[in-house]
C-alpha cells in the first residue's frame, strides 16, 4: 500500500511537471490571430477556457468520489489530450 501511494504521488508530480511546460502557449495567440481573431477575441477565448476549467473542477471532484481518483485523473488527461490534438486540425 505504501509503495503504491508513493508511485501515485510520483506520477502526479510528473504529470504536473509535464503540463507546466504549456508548449502550445507561445504559438496559441499567433495561431488565433492568423485565423483573423483580434487580441480582444483571443483574450475572450482564453477567458472562456479558464471559465470552463473552473466549472469542471467541482464535477471532477464528484466523479473522483464516485469512480475513484485514478479514473477521474485519466478522464481529465484524456480530455486534455483531445483538446490539444484538436489544434492539429485548426485551419
């Protein structure tokens, strides 16, 4: 049990470390501006993104209580990956 908990903590730290790089952030604003969005619209898009994250925090805690932490973290990671992969099809 103790070893499993230690591995989980290490995995969460690794996930947080990798997500903190935000490799898409430096190209996100020029990408949106290249699609004709003004800086105001880019900031509105980022505000909507932040609001979506804030609104999904409570249900994710509820899902973690029902399903367990691991499935909730995997679901969140999968949704994050789908969101970033969708940038590949941004025209």
